[in-house]
């Protein structure tokens, strides 16, 4: 659509009236098969008497009647389609088209509504039967294979992150819990050298499982959750005894 929103109102000036007609889905699909601007059928409008209502019907071109169905089944679409005429009902309806230059054009105002219905016939009943068969056919079908398929995707036996988790689990299992006093001695010895340690370094020093080591650290240590030494452990004030300059480290 153009940026200015311009609309070609030539159709309104010419007072062109258009019909709004509802057609069956299969009919519009057959029309789409017509090559170029070929004729799709003929429209007949007959009026009975001076005051009689107009009778309207559409006849589909014979070459467009073949409909391909499932399992290579074919049926013939009905050719005759009488119209059921309806009033506009006090509504103001219009038809617009978009030109190649992105301009909107008014084609006309709807002056008549109608519904195009197929005449009940043997060909129409066959068409309905075909449509029912298509709608009832499952989208996915099971099929028995004579030979195993070997070129498709094979699931991974175990993912990398699972292997890493298993490796760490085995390492933890190999670390036997030492006597608590023995672990305390190792911790106090380590904290005499440095004031702050992360849990990984303490695990390497004591060779103890993480959960067991944290239980002991909670009794003698403080875990820093903020500040310069965030995510490290240090001894509680009553247990501190540092060597060298780190004795005064805050």
C-alpha cells in the first residue's frame, strides 16, 4: 500500500455494482487450474416474467471438471451450479484491489449477494464421497519394513555432560571420609599459611568429599558471600592464627 494511502475511486465515480458470491472450495481450486485468462465457465441470468426474480446459474467448463483424489482416484466435479440469491441487508460493502504500483483501487460497491451451490447429481455424490475419504485418511501411516534402516540418525549412547557428571561422581566416591579431627588438623594447617580459600582448593588439600568438608567448615569457618574475598572460606575469629603478614589481613 502506498505511503500516502491514496485510493483510486474511479469505480465509485462510474457507480459500478459488483456481486459478492460464495463458491464451494473445490470450484475455486478448479478455477485456479485454468491456464492464463482462459474461460472457466459460463454464467446464465434468466428472468421469468416482468416481476419475476432472476434465476442465475454457473456452468463449469468440462475440461475443469476432473478432480484428482487420493490413491489416484478421479471424479468429475458437477458442472451445473445454481445461485441462491441474497439481499445485501442494509450493509455497505465494497470490493478493493491492489495494483502493481501498490495503489488501492475501488472496483465497485456490492449490490447483490449470492451463494453458488452444486446441483445434486451423481457426480456431486461421488465428489462428496471422495472428500470424506480424504478427510478420514490418517495423516501418518505405519509401515512394516523388510530391512532395517541404517542411514538414519542414531541416538547418542551418552551425552558429554552425562559422562562428565559420572566422572565427578566416581571421583567423589573414591574420596573416603577421613576422621574429623584429622580433617580439622589439615584445615588449621592450611589456614596458618593463608587466610582465604575457595572450596575447590580445600578439597584438593584435604582430599575429602565436598559435602563432608562443608559440614566441618561450618563449625570452624565463615563463608564470604560479598566483598573482596567473595565465595571464599576463612576461619572464625576464635580459631584464627595466621603466619606472617596475612595475620592482619581483613
